[in-house]
C-alpha cells in the first residue's frame, strides 16, 4: 500500500485532481421539454400519413415529399438532442497537482503547425510559440516544436529571433506573473502604465517585430542574420522551393543537456517535400513532428496548437494534467480538448464564428457520452495513445533521453517517403485522407476504448483569430462539412464501425456533424418549396384553426425559443442569435451543399482534394466593415450565386403572395397559408443584408454585379417556369 502511495509522489492524500459535475435539475427539465417536442414531431408525421392537403387537386406526391423532409428534420433533431441529453462539467485542482508533483511533472511537447508565411504571418506564429514557451511549466520539461510546411526561410528567421527574445520574455513572464503570455496580446492589453522592466521588454519586442516585419516586407533575410544562424540557413539548398526541399531541422534552444534551464527546448522543423510524393497536409506534418520529437525530447504528453492560437492562460497545461494524471478518472482519458476561442469577434458575431452553443453546450454533452471530438487545436494528447495504444494495454515507460541522436538520423524521420507502406496515417498518428483529419483521429481513439475530456475554464485557455468575411467562412465550413461527410462514408463511420465501441449517445452526437453535408439538400428543398408553393397558392400546412396546427405551431415556437434561450444563456445577444440563424441557413444552402457535391464527385473519382487555408489578415476597409458588422461579399463565387438566387426567389414569391392577398382580400388564403407566410417572411427578413449587398450598397464589399445579375435571372426564370406549371 505504502508503495502505491509513493508512486503518486509526496503529498498524495487520495484526493482527486479533478471532479465531474452534472446539473441534474436542469437536465431533467430539458428531457421533459425534449420529450414534448418529440411527441409533437410524431404528431406531425401522423398528420402527413393520414390527412390529405386542402387543395382541389390530388397532391399525394407533394404530401409524400413533405413527409420525407419532415422525417429527416425529426431525425436530425434527435441527433441534436443527443448532444444535450447528458452534459458534464469538469473542475480541476491545480493546487493539488503542484503539491503532489512539485516540479516533477512529465515532459510536454507542444506542436505548432504553420503552412504559409503569406497567409499566416511569421510574427503571429512567433507570438504563439512564445506564449507556449512561457507556459507555467518547468522549462526543462517543456519543448516547443514549430512545423513549417511552407519551408520558409522567413519563418525560420522569425523563430530564431524569437528564441533570442524568449531568453528575456520567459523569465519576465514568470517573475511578474504576466497574463496572457503572447507578447503582442500582452502589450496591446496593457498599453498604458508599463513599469520599467516591462517597458524594457516591450522595447526589445518592438525591435524584434520590426526586424521580422521588415524581412517579410522586403522578402529578404538580413545578412547579419544569415551569418548568425548560419547552420540553420545552410540547410536551404539554392533551388529549394515550398514544394521541393529536403528536411530542415534546427534545434534553436537545446535544453536536453542541462539540468536547469530558463527557456524550453525550441525546435524548427520543415519536413521533406517532393512533388512526386503526397504530403498529406496537416496530418502529415503532425506525424512527422511526432516521430522527430520522439528522438529529441519525447514528451509523454503532446499539446497541438494552430499557429494563430496563442495561450491565453499559462495554467492550461496544469489544468489538462490534472485530468490526465488523475489516478481514477484520468486513466481512461486519451486526450483533453479545450474550446477554440477567438478574439476578433464583434459583439453580435456576424458570421457565427463563436459557435456558442457548440462550445458551451454540445461539447459538454459529448463529454457526458464518452468524450468530445478532437478539434485539431488546443488539445492535449497522450503520445502513446495517438501512436496506437489501445485502452487496457500497459503504458510505455517514458525514460529520460540518455543519448543524443545524430541530427541526420532524426531528419530521416521527416523524409517524404517515411510514411509509405507503414502504419503511419493508418493505425499510428493522425489519419490520412480526410479533410478533417483531427475528428477522424479522435474518433478512432475513442473506438479503441478511450474516453476524452472537455475542459472549458472561465479564463480562456487558447485564443485565435476567426475568418472575418463571409466567403472565407463559407469556404472553411465547406471543407469541414466535406471532411465530416467523408468520415460518414469511410470505414470508420461511427454508424457501423462505432457500433459497440462507443456509446449510442456519442454515435448520435457525431451524426450531428457527419450529416452536415447531406442535410443541405432537405433544407434547400424545404425553403424553395415553401416559397414556391406560397407563390402558387398551394397550402402545405394545416389551417390555423385546425387541431392539426398545434404540433406545427408548437414545434416551430418551442425549437426556436429553446435555441434563443440557449444562445442567451451562453452569453450571446439577441442579434447574435439572429445572425447565427442566418449563418445556419447560409452554411446549409451553400457550404454544405458544395461539400456534399464535392465529396460525391471525389467518391466517383471526378475531382481531387485540396486543403484550403483560411487567411488570417484582412485589408483595412474590409476590416472596418467587419467592425461595423456589415456583411462582406465582394468576390464572385458560385456559393454567392446560389445564396443570391435563393434570396431573390424568396423575395419574389413573398411579394407575389402579399400582392395577391392585398388585391383579392382573401382572408381564407391567409388562414390556409399562414405558416408559409411566416416562413417566407422570416426568410426575407433574414436575407436582408443580402438584398442590401445586392442592390443598395456601393462599397467594395457589396455583391459583385455579375453575381446579382445571375441571381436575379435565375430566380425570375424559376418563378416563370413554376407560374406556367
Ligand atoms: C484571456 O484571459 C483573460 C484572463 O486572464 C481574460 O480576461 C480574457 O478575456 C481572455 N481573452 C479572451 C479573448 O478570451
Ligand atoms: C483583430 O482585432 C484587433 C482589435 O480588435 C485589431 O487590431 C486587429 O487588426 C484585428 N485583426 C484582424 C485580422 O481583423
């Protein structure tokens, strides 16, 4: 017994490092409410099966169609309930962790991935690196790896400069307990009243930033730097390009040999790339990092961060370890996921970037059912689990690195052919061949018997920047929906592969995301059908005074009122919720639809996959419009043509129906069609920024003329066609 206790370190008193909380009262209230909605959904289905539409002609086809759509919406609603059925909240006790372990914490490797110095400015990347280098963690146990898939000398130069600056920054942060520990964020948050020590550091930072930005602007590395960091730069051949270069590996700060260091180990890696070998995007670079780091510091835990997500809370690593090192619950947890938070969000979150319900409700719900998805950033993994250990197998011993491996041997691990004919990308590391490699990897880990944990502390752990215009946002969602749909169709699909491996609640929760792309079709059809039938005067729903109207009315009101209440509870505003509803519609009728079509075409072998990085910088005027929450169009995109056409169609149909109502003063028509009037009316209101962009606005961010013309022509043709049908 005594021995057991020793293993936990001094100070072990059997107190847990983490506890899980449930809010029973609220959960019961929610379940009752949810059951009432489900009852009404069944009532609607029953209505469709038994009662014909109130039209002169026989329209069984139309009724069947509506039934199929409503069954679909009902099922999808069930998926969303799975995400809310059983939420849990976790608390951690970092004081107990410190008492138990002191500075004898396990090694932690941080992986930061960047891919393009144009889209992801090196200064931003360096701020991310510095923020994690200054984590509240013993520096001799911490290592930060930067994977540069752009193979850019500029990024290397920036990191080398940052390694110098870290010698001042890290001790400064620890001495004065600075938060947040990204220098840019810290200095902008405390613009006034720096003390003299801080002023000195700020001056050094500004000089470094100046050197990096000048080099970026001139696209030239200063000669002094080439001399100073010569053994790094010498690894670039004269003919090296982004897509064709050897492995570049430089350990900028080497903390392996010393016992006491002030700055953690800092490593730059740009894996080998050759045009004839597929490099598997971010998954490939993560896997190269896993292999390379195993020969350098071999941390038992790995934190994975996107290059634009700085650490906003220096205790986050300790928080995560409270869960992973907990003697009871921690043993079955493979990874700890933090939410993705953003700093560039305007008050009413025009593009729905915050995903408030996702962050504050749905991921907690998944946690209660076995664990959140792995979202690809802000996630602490166990190294051996990500490398394939199954739940129940003995954990490997992580020993101190005794011998130092030759750099040439380590570099071989990042060669472009290393993965071929190996388990990498299949059973080991992140999986290849999926546009959301992180989600499928997390799912596979859960299917090997592991759980995961979701930690959402008040003080946000990692903070990044969200896309600041509509098109970027839609492109990002298109890739996500495509990836999720690929998982649904893949051999790892939770629907069949997950059966018996993960809980039913979790499978249903995953379905919510996996069915994003296919869910575009029913939403599209429903919105078009409701408008066109209003235009033609065909009622689709029961009369207001009929008993049958009750379930329709109840479901419509209840679902929306619930969603509004949930949104406000998550800290959003009413306008924010309204914007979120608009984005819900736009994502489905553009991103998801294109994602759906793309995936099908790929399955048929018609097109190839591509990984689109979303830009993180905006030009000045556009940034100003973003601040004012004016929707940004500006580019000629087929997605916008689709949105424009649907918006115009709604407006035309609604206008025609209102005209008819006014001319014929037919109160009966309004009674028969009230729900359709409401739906079409709401669609018109929700599309208002779109109409403004198409006809009223004159700035650069308005809808391009060609898109407007195409949309109007298409919508008019559709109406004309239907009118003669
Ligand atoms: C970063 O953390 C601080 C607390 O240290 C908090 O006040 C701030 O809101 C966080 N930033 C973001 C963008 O969440
Ligand atoms: C993000 O917001 C900050 C302050 O609100 C601003 O200075 C910065 O330019 C913004 N960045 C982008 C990419 O919009």
